[in-house]
């Protein structure tokens, strides 16, 4: 009734001053048309999300949604298409369906929707072992995303998820680790099934350990997804990550028997020991105050359990990776360290830092009392 009153009012105004009010009347009609399309789209999205709608999604999309595809939000159109594609008979049919969907939204004003569809198309190509085709599509996605100032989170999430899966298939662990964490930053963990959370936490942990360029696990250690491994058969992997973070060789020796449970970890056994040795070295430096970081090779060997003849190589490796900064005195068999890479601290490490601060405070007070005692009247003046 209220809408009818508004329409009658606008019609009266239009008769009185046609040229002045025609634009307002048309914009009113356009507003209600868009509102109805928006309501219809939302109703369809809600329906497609119902598990019971699965058998009807594909026929409804093909016979109904496609008839007004250009009238609705293109991201929502692609969302409906992606949900419908889950009911395709196999990946070959899904490939054809998604190719057509991506082509339909490949227009200048709907590039975000195009990327949304293209990322899922790349995902299907991965499953069909067409990694070159998947890489080509993902490269296209990256170029278009780089040209945007802003884009819907769901588009970024879709791209990072598929990109991570691609790098995992290629066994490029550092790139997988980066994209997998970016994907997790775009979503809510509650939206991921428990089994998938465990799988993603497991794969991220393995990638962090075997990658030859990841020596700081801070982002993963702080992410709640790592808790998905607790109270599962993979709890040891979570414990292993924390052991690496604090350079705990004793804990590593206890947990090392589990390494054979994963083929990547098993094939990287020697590298893992080198990595934990580097972590033990950085932890050794971290525990010392800045004025006491000239480390003899003998003390390093005792802390890291590395043979004396390999200490120089270990320190050089840490320097080249940027884990430490300093110099090596080959004659004096001393490593002179002036900086150590920051990292996430556990409670034991935080307690150690607290004790060092207390020692520093006590040292400052002691120095103050000494100066006051020696200076006497001159110091007071």
C-alpha cells in the first residue's frame, strides 16, 4: 500500500512537470527493478546452499538463471554457477561448464567475477593433471588482481586457495606455505570442515619444515588452525614445530621417530637436522645478552651437538640465510654475533627474557651505587 502511494504521488508530480520529474520517476522504477533482482538472487543463493537442493542446482541454473544472467550481480551469478558445477557428472563436464561460465563474465565491468570463475577453472584443470593450463589461468588471475585497488574477499580467497593447491602439487613448499596462509587470512576457520582444517594444518606444518627458505614459523605458530592437530594422531607434528622454533634438540630427538610417517619429512631427514641445528644456534645467541655474543666454536658445538669441524659451516649458513649478523674469527675460532632474527617466543623463552631484564636492572642499580660511592660529593654536585 505504501509503495502504491509513492507511485501515485510521483505520477501526479510527473503530470504537473513532466520534464522536471521524469528522471526521478525512472530512477524509482529502476530502483525497484534492481531490488527485485537482488532479492531473487539472494533467494537462489540461499536455496543452492541447502544440501537438499543438490539435484536441482544444475537444471535450475541452465534453464532459469542463465536467462537473466546479465541483470544480476555478476559475482553472485558466478557463485550460483560454482555451486551448480558441483553436480556435474565428472571433471570433464565441469571443465566445459566452468569454461563457458568464465567466458560469459569476461567483460571489462565484471573482471572480479571473471577471476572468481577462472580460479575454480584452474582448480579443475589441476585435478585433471593439466598443471600447465592451471598455471596459465592462475597467472591471468594474478595479473588482473594486481590491477585492482580492492576486490571482494571471496575472490582473493578463491585465488589463494587454488594457488596454494597448485604449488602443493608442484612441491614448491615455500610458495604453498605463503598462499595457504593468505587463504586462511581471507576466511573464517568456522567455515572450513574439521577434517579440512586438520589436513591444511598438517600440510602447512610439513611445508614449513621441509622448505629451505622458511626458518621462522611465527605466522603458523600463532594461527589457530595449528590447534586442529591437537588431540589427533598428528599431535607430534605440532610439537615438532614448537621444538624447531625454540631450537630444542632434546625434544627433536624424542619426536624424530615420527618423521618416517611422512615421505617428505623422511626424505629430508638430513636437512631437518641441519635446520634444527641452525635453530639451536639462533636460540643460543638469543639467550645471551647483546654484550656477550662472542661465541667460541667449542661452546657452539656443545650447544648444537654439531661436530667441531662443521661449526664454521653452520655459522656461515646462518649468516647467509640472514638468521644472524656478525663475523667469524677463523684464527680465534670465535663467532662474533651482533644481531639475531626475531621470532615467536614460547612461555619458557619469555621467562628467560624476563630474567635477563631483571639481571640488566640489577646491573644498572649496582653501577649507579658504585658511581655514587666513588663520586661522593663531586657526583652529588
